[in-house]
């Protein structure tokens, strides 16, 4: 038997390590790096024994590792999203589902969703209080939820209203359950019982949407993702089951709704504290440009990552990973905040500086808000398009008032890490511009 070679780490009991991780999510990994270096071994609830890494070469090796050596981390969001979700699928089943669902989120398909993004943004922003401080996160949540309901679920009317009420509660409860080591013990009561009740309501709505869509004589002309799922076929000609469609639709919501909204709230929080960047962005919008705005979204995701970790579970007897030899049963976790905060990779890493991404696209083994490898978020291009258009609409239509207040602290919402005060903002309506300064309705598909 090959002897494991693991990095050092704390020796205190698992429960204490878990408590520390929950109460000090970002300061905790910083302290670990100071004490043990760029890699360390932990023993925490949910994941058990895990090696935490932050070296780009080791991260690249992990993301390129074959599934039979290291696969989807266990446990994962699949326990709340369902057996047919991307988070639960492994191996060939995951590959086939990914191949089926990549097309709706790339290329020309994105252009069809841009109008929806702008319409929902303009509608929500019209309700903003002018001249008074307010938290933008709830507003961003409503925007991204409505976008997903229209673009992904194809919902409208009564089903739209039902999902708009149901989904935030379902995702919020599932997010908390996924972050806690609570077993599903069955029964009607308790956290899991209440979650299952919400899930049954969701499944009933989705089944009605699927049945309606299957009877739609114009199904082939529709652009929503539900319609595309119903039209798609595996290599053997078979179709996705209704249950798998429900699981994947919920996955798209959970992976895209809260995380995208939270990043937008962080964007507001960062821009109010960097008036020079804010002025440049407004000037760019007025001139019809987008390069700085796209770089700003990338930088917000770097300096304020919404997710703590991505990782894999070791399936082989051992996995060689750079300096380490990790045994079966261990997890390997990539600390997103540690690599994003590394001065050797991003000079002056703690400074908010979108210009670092103006002339170079981020290295996807160093900038990893969407994960990496064959499990990188399938909706990354959609999310970036969505955030870029929401930010464009904000800068075009409103004056965002800078502030000298201290940075908002991090606040864990279960899976996502949000600004503690919700991304506070003060806005004023901008004067309507005409002629050459008026923006086009869309900018074309963004990648």
C-alpha cells in the first residue's frame, strides 16, 4: 500500500474545526495559510478529512485529473437538488447531460436572453427609492429570479407567480441544509421535512409546465431552456426524463440565481468605494463601450468570491497531487479566496483594480469563481452576460453615489457569501440622453 503524503494541519477534534470554519470562513483560511503554508489538511463536518490547496499548478492538476481518480466531491448539493442534477451526476452520466445542456448557454442563444435581462432590470430599478440608502441584494435577487423564470423555465402567468413565491424559499432552505451536516431522517417535520414539502410543490409546478410545453404546437420556435431540454436528445435518441428536467432546472436556478445576485450586490458595494473606477465606467457606458465593465465584473468575482471552495473526492487508492499523495476517501478542496488573494498571482491582490483584466482574460486555473475542469459551471457565460447588462443599465440610468463608509463585512447565507448590509446604495435618476449617447437595446452575445 502506498503511504499517503499529506500537508500539515490542525489536530483539534472535527467538531471544533467545523465550528471555526463556520464562524471564520475567510479569516480562518488566511490564518491556516500563515501557519501551515499554501496547503493544509483539515477534518471538518460534512467533508471529513480534506486537503485544502491554493497553488495554481496543483489546482490545474486537480481539474485535469480523470474522473476515475478524483470525481465530484461528496457530499454535494445533489442531496438537495436531486439525483438528476449536475451536482449529483458523475462519470458518463455527467458527460452526457453536460453535452446536452451546453448549447442553450453559449453563442447566439445568449442574444435571445439579453432583452429579458434588460426588461427585468429596468422594471425592478423603477421601484428603487431615490436619494435614500437601501440594500440592493433583495432587488438583485428579484431581478435574477425573474430572469431565470422567463429565460430558463419559460414560466408566465399563474405558474410564474407560484414559482416566484416558492423558489426563494426552496433555494434558501436547501442552501442552509447543504452547508450543515444534518442527515435526512425522513418524516414530515424538521428541516428536511419542510424542504421536501417545498420540493413536492416545485415538482408539481414543473410537471404542469412540462406538460403544457409538450402540447405547444410552437415548441420548436421557443428559446427558453425548458423547451430546448424537451427538444434535445441523447446520442441514442432518448430524451431527458421529467424528473431529470426538474432537477436540472432547479440546479440552474440554485447555481445562477443567488450567486449572480450576490455578485451584483458586491459590485455595488465595491464601486461606491472606488469613485474613480465608477466615473470611468459611466463614461464608458455613455460612449457605448463595455471592456472596462466586463473587466469590473471579473474583478468583483476575484476580490469578493461568493463561494468558498470547489473540490473533488479521491476515488483511486491514492492520487498524486504535486507535492502530495492523497488517499482514497479524502477530499481535495480548492480555496477560492486564497488563490484570488495571492499577490504572486494577482499583484497587490487586496486592491480592487479592474484594469488588471483589461488586456488579459483570466487564467481559469487561477480565477475560479465558477469552479473548473469538466465540472465548471455550465451557466458561466450566461451569468457574465446577465451581470454585465444589469450593471450597464444601472450606470446608464442612475447615478450611484460614492461613500466613505467602511467596507461591508462578509456574511454567509449558507452556500453564498454576501455583503453583510446587502450592498447598500444611494442612487439618483440620470437625465435622459439622446442622439449618439443613447445605448442600443442589446450588445450581442457576450462570452
